[in-house]
């Protein structure tokens, strides 16, 4: 069971969460819990660090940030004790979560859950501080923002848990962001692949790395409300009998930018040099398009997260000496809208309907990117929310999949 920061924002809420954990233990489950830091604790710790230093030492940043999750777990263990349950909290390190040494963005390398299993065998409820581990140098590390989801999924995999329940202030994964589309519907079930695309393309219900981990290790996830008992969204391995909606959901991103580098030589090695310089600068490049013009010169466009635009530009300006290009331009006013659906694989016409719907709204498509279960368009940021709404309508996503007049 993993509870997000908004579900443990104060002591009353921690007591309520403890009640929920106690109920699961009383039903006979062996329970392992991962908690996030209370409310906006992590943000607060980040701002303390930046008040102290313009460039906080990464190792010390992890010593600092890892405390938030320890606080929640210790308090919840106390609350469980008051409810008559024997509970014990563990740091990531005590829980046997080994990571690489990349402070503030560490990746889990292995888990040795020996102590946790021992505690479970002793009949204890186990609480593990989320979002942290220990490196081979025995330094505390953290997993990057939102990393408690990853802790939960990784523990579920290591312990062979039946299910990894992710509790938060949303009741599940919706066909679109309900703040943008009021008629958005909670999805009963999604495949790992669909959730991966949703998370990568803007859905913020689950951290992308946690979904990746779940997919790679076949961990079943249940995303549900911490306040209400109702079923949420199950994220499972795709099975042949799974009803495959052509379009399951729509994700969107508004904080993207586009970079175009024009007049580059159309020869081997140029795209490689461009992408290498961006990778060296740690820029996350997404959607890449290259056009060839008649005179042997090409244009390359790609998207980056908005906050990485200055870094991307600086990296490319530095390339000018290596090979020539005519111009470098950028657009910081773009967004992305993505349709996701496992049934797209075997159903033609989704792109046609999507593009027709956008055309009817006079929304111009600047770039298109697809996978076998996803179609993404890059459009003007101002039109993103409208695009999500008209597409939600066009694909009839407010209706149950089985009653949908599939387009
Ligand atoms: N507390 C960390 C954060 O706010 C980790 C998490 O909540 O998943 O990013
Ligand atoms: Mg959080």
C-alpha cells in the first residue's frame, strides 16, 4: 500500500491512513506500506536548501530530502501502535533498497528484503520510507521527485506481492484530466503499456519510472482513492481476453518547447552529433522529425521540456564550429495531445478521425509522433485543452467502452 503526500498531509490524515492500513492487516493480509513525505514537505526541504546554497551538495541534498518520508513512516507506525497493531518503520537503506550513486536521481539496482520478510513473519506491519535507498558507498540516495511510487512498485516486485495499491487524492486513472474534461470517466482497467504511454505523455497519476518498473516486473497496480473505499483503476499485464478499447484515454502536456535547426548537411553523423550534444547536456529530447530539402540540406525539429529549452539552445549553439547550419529557432508555446489505446494496433482510421476532428476546430498540427498504441500531436499550447475536449467527444470516451460507438 502506497500513500501519497496529499494523503498524509497532517497528523489527522496519518491517523486515517493508519486506520486503512489496520483494516487491511485485520483482513489477514501481510501488509507493507510505503509513504511519501507529508504534504509539501519535500518542496519545503528543497527551498530550505536553496536558501542555504546556490548549488546544494547532492549528497547532502539526499540526506535532507530523505527525512520527509521517514517522518511520515515513524508517525504512522506510532498511530498503528495506538490502534493495537505492531508496526515498524524502516528507512530505504534498512529495507535493503540498493541504488546507484547518482544523488537526487538514483536508480534502484537491487532489493534485499530480508529484514522486511523477517518483520512480516513476526506478524508486524511494515512501513518503508519512500523515494530513497542506499548506494554501494553506503550513502543515502533519493530516487527523484515522485519516487515513492517507484519504491512501492519495487518492493511489491521484490516481495512477490499480490498487488501494489497506490492511494492518492484521485480515485483512479481517467479518460482525460477531469479538470479539463468534466465528463472524463474513471477507467476500470488499463494495460501496463497503455499506462506507460499515458504517464510519459502527461498523465500525472503515476510516476513514469514506477510504471516502467511495474511493466518490466509484471507488478499489478491498483490506483485508488485514499479517502474512499471504491475500486480504482487496475493496471495489469495485457491478456488476450482483455477488452481492448481502440482509444482508452487522452493525455496532454502544456509545458513543452520545440527546437528547429535548419540547413544542416544531409549526411551520416549530423543527427548523431546533434543528439549527442543534447544528451551530454542531459536534455530530454522527445518527438524528433527530420525533413529533407531538395538541395541536400535538411531541417531537424524536436521537442524538449520547456524548462530545458535554454540548456538545449546553449548545447546547439556550441555545435556551430563542428558543422554548419543555417539557423536555430525555437517555439516555447507548444503543447502535446496524445491518444492512447491498445486497440489502435489492429484498428485503422484512428489518426484520420483525430486529424479530422482537429481540422474541424481549425487546430493546426505542427508535428506528429506515433507508437503502435499512441498518436501524439504537437500543437499550439493555447489550443491544448480545447483539443483534449473535442477529441474526448469525438471518440465518445465518456461512455463505457462496451457501449461506445467506436469511430
Ligand atoms: N516526497 C517525494 C516528492 O515529493 C517523493 C514522493 O512523494 O513520491 O517528490
Ligand atoms: Mg509526492
